């Protein structure tokens, strides 16, 4: 065994030993069910663990199997995802379930190549399913793992472009080779979540600090210059007719298949919004304003009235759900 392999073996052993003692017990870590692991990985993309925990068990009450998800209506899938944001993940998960039922007999494949052929499955998700469900030595790179590995080798090049990306994938692929690859990947992620944090990393209690080359870990990983934040205003109408509210079904791609308030094409200078809020989507900061309006003589093709009592069952983006709840007086 050469020195590099010896270091890798000791690093893996130290990290896994720490994880067994200090790692959190999370529901997706106590199962080898590929479907449950796939759902968790899709939910955890760009979403904090504490948020996902509120949705995870409820998801399986609605869609207990891959087959049940495949046969579900997209509207029900989006409604179940409501509040997690980035709704393309829900659509990809739904499309993936349908593909697996139609082409794979309802069972997720175990090899990376086949997983990558599924709709909406990228290299990270394929690696996560392969390692966590099938215990295969598949590399993964999420935000936590990227941070840990970049600091481990003191990577100075930006991680969001080449050659930084390739360097990290190669390192992840090298380190995952060995016993218990799924446990090792979980340990890497947990180290980034609990110890090797973005700000003020707890280096003094890091179980693998002797292997880390970063002299100033708080400055790593590095990224290329971020795009400037874009501020945008979006105007909508609040149109109520008795116990019904006018809504618009989005064609996408941002909120495809979901219901929002109808767009306000023209706003008069003297109009005052009845509701407003700000929210962020990637690099956009959106100032959402809702103005009272009159019922149109002719409905647009994507607009329709809905009874107030039926609105909780419709899939709606969180900003519009909040708008409606406030304007209905919290109902």
C-alpha cells in the first residue's frame, strides 16, 4: 500500500468512526429503499434538512410507492411539494417515476449509467442513490461535500468551473473506494453540515483535521464572480366574485401546472396594492404586488374561478398562497 492509499484509508476510517458516534439520525439514513432515498435527495437539493423533515413522511403517506407516484396526477404532486420551492424537482421526480414504471418494471436501476438515463437525474443524484441504496462506490458532490473536499486539498481554483469541478470529482471518486461507500458518503456530508461549515468551521473538533491542508478554511471554497442580483417587480390582480376567486394556471417554466393570481397587465398611477411582499428566486429579488381588480367580461384561456373552500387543495407557489391567505383574512 503506497502512502496516498494509506492516508486515504486512515482518513476514511477516522471519518466513519466519527460519523457513527456523532452523525444525526435522519429518516433517509435508516432505509435502503431506493425510492425513499431518491425522494430525499430531490427534496434536499437547495433545501435545508429541517425543512425537508416537515415534508418527507407526509410525502410517503400520499405516494407510498414509486408506482403510486407514477400514477398520480401532476397537480397532486405539485400540491404535495408546495412550500419546498424549485418545483421543477417535483416534476422531474414525477417524470422519473413514470419512466421507471414504464421502462424498468417499477424498480430503480442500481448502476450509475442506467440511473443517469432517467429524467431529471444528474451525476450527484445518481451517485447518491447508487451509494446509499445499493452501497456502490459512487462519488457524490453536494454543497457540503464540495466544501469539505476543497478545504481538504486547499483548492484555490473556483469550484463552479473547470478545472475545479474535475479536481473535486476525481478526489471524491478516489476517496469513496473502500468499505462502506454509502456510510462514507453520508459521513462526508455530515462533516460539512455539522463541523466544516461555511462560516466559522469548527476545526478544533474536526475528526480529520490532521489530513486537511487549508490554512484559511473560511476562505475556501472559492467561486467565480457571482452574477449581480436582479430586482424585479411582479404585479397581480385580486378578483373575487362571491365565494370564488379568479386564478391563473401557469404554463411554465417557473411554476408550470401551478395556480397563481392573474397577471395585472396595466397598473394606473393612483392604484395602491392590497398586498405586497418580497421573495428571492436564485439571483432575483422579486417585489410582488397585488392590486384589486374587477371581473373581466371575457376570461383569458388560462384563467378560471375557484371556490374559496377548494383553494387549499390547489397547488400554489408559496408567495401566492400567502397572498391569498392574507387577502382572505387568514382563511
